[in-house]
């Protein structure tokens, strides 16, 4: 009995000591196009990758051209694994500066995070 | 505007689960009592009903938070998405169903012999599901499971303690001061002392696991500088005060009642009643702090 308890205690201690707490709060980890980059060929889609599973109904992004105060039509879906928002654009983006404004609702912690990123085509 | 409402809904769920599980469990193991005290069924049924309603409200609140407004949140797609996609949504639904089943079990069982074991079983499911309401549901990997299990045990032990306090408050409010009734009360108090010690041990151990995950040894020094750390410290102070009261009940007031049983027990009962009510009040304050803490970012997340 005592050996059993000792094993449990060691196991618990080892788990606690080695694992680093990964507390959810959805963070943007990757995007295509990359934030603040300039791409030469206008993309047909934009993909944002997060480190947490998102709730599709509440996770999306808008695309604008701030210089022209113009909304760019985009249709977003969340990938089956819940970690990517993929936006399909009506047509290839033409030259100019674009801003992506995103909302991500984390499935595990219930927090809604927002953010934005910019890129250029040209 | 949504934030105080969210905290209130969380507090109601904690309160409801503490009584639904802890008080019904008390009536299972407090075998010295001839029957449940007056108001016991009403106390547990009302607690279960509050828990069921508050758990459903928490789903609606989460949907409204995500959708951006009550108008868009209180729709079938928004509420469906919270339940389908979020562990905390599923847990809230399970909690509401378990609480409703507990209320039904109280209402449908015989008045003289309520089905306390069954009510306690539903209450245990509801109390364990509270683990998903806090930060326990948000940590990933093996550590996440360790924390979830610790959180469940923490909630169950807290419920067993606070639910027993609610039951003692009812017993001490009873008018029946006949020697057999006072003797049964004394034996219930005496019997709880061992159980209470075990509950405190579980609360301490599981609290340490949670503290390790959510605060972490590296953040311990700077903890007091954060709102989370200050509230957590206040919670620990209140917990220590509850322990002191519990120790006084056990080592002073209960033995005094043992002696007073032979003569006039009213002074001893009055002292116990004040002490139990104060302890329950501190317990309520601790629950309110926990309801608030769950909405703040813990130091380890910084």
C-alpha cells in the first residue's frame, strides 16, 4: 500500500515538474500571407492558424483595404480540427495594403480574442 | 456589464452544488438522526433547482459573450455551438440535468425517508462537473487531466464540508430540544469531526496541485502583485479562519455540548449555532471569491 502511494506521489510530482502549463487563450501562431509581409502574387485565400481549438460559429475574420476604406468580400470557414480559419476571397487580391481583423472564440476556456494583421500585395 | 452577471451565475452554481451534494451526503452518513430535520428536503430541492437554472443560464451567458449580444446569443445556433464545441458547455448541460434529476429524486421519494443516496449521487455528478467551470478545463495534456481530477476532488470535498454546515445550521435551528434530539445532534457533530479532518486534507492537497498549475513556484513571489494573487490570498485567509472555527467546534463547543446534554443544553447549542453560522458565512465568502477568481487570468498564464 505504501509503495503504491509512493509511486503515485512520484508520478504526480514528475508530471507536475516536467509539464509546462499551457493555459488556453487562443493565440495567432501563423498566417498566410505572413503578417507585415509583401507578397508578389495576390492570394486567393487567407489562412490564420491558432494554438487552440476554436468554436466555428463565433470565429471569423474580415479583410479591408484601409487606404480606400473598402471591405474585401471574404467567406471564412473553420478547419475540421478547429485550429485554422480559412477565408476564400472572391478573386485574387490586387496590388495594395490589406488588413485582416480576426475574432477567435476558444472552445476550451470560453474567452473571445481579437486581433489584426496587415500585409501588402505588390 | 456581462461580467458581474457571469460571476453571480457562477456563485449560484457553486452554492447549489455544495448543498445538493454535501447536504444530501450528510443525511446519508449522519446515522444518529432519527430522520431528516425540518426543511431538509426543501433546502436540497431548492438548491438543486437553483443549480439547474444557473447552469442553463451559464450556457446562455457564454453564447451571448461569444455572439456579442443577448439577441444573437440566445438563438438555437449559438447555444447549440456552445454545447457542441465547448467542454464547458457540455459540462454545464450535464450539471443542469444531474441537478434536475436530484430535485426529482427528492420530490418523488417518500417524505419520511427521502432517497438521500440517490440525491447525493446526482449531486456528486453536478459538483464534479464544476471542474470544467474554472481554469481546470483549460489546461492541456497530462497536466490538464491531473488538474481536472484535482479540481473535481476539491469541489466534492468543499461540497461535503459546506453542505454539512448547511445541514448543521438546520439541525441547530430546530425547536426540538428533547434529550434524544440533542443527543442525536451531539453524535452527528462528533461523527463529523473525523470526516471533516479528511475533507480538509483533500482540500489542502488538491489546492496545492491547483496552485502549482495556476500560479506555479516561479510566480509565487510576484503573486501578491496581481488581482488573482490577492483574491487567492484572501481566500486562503478565509479558509484558515474556517479551519479555526471548525477546530473550536470540535475541540471546545462539541465537548461542552456533551457535558451539557445532561442538564440545560441551550447555552451550548447557542454557541454552536453562532459558530456554525459564522463558518457558513465565511464559506459563502470563499465561494464568492472562487466565482470571481475563475474569471481572472491566473499568474501562470502571464
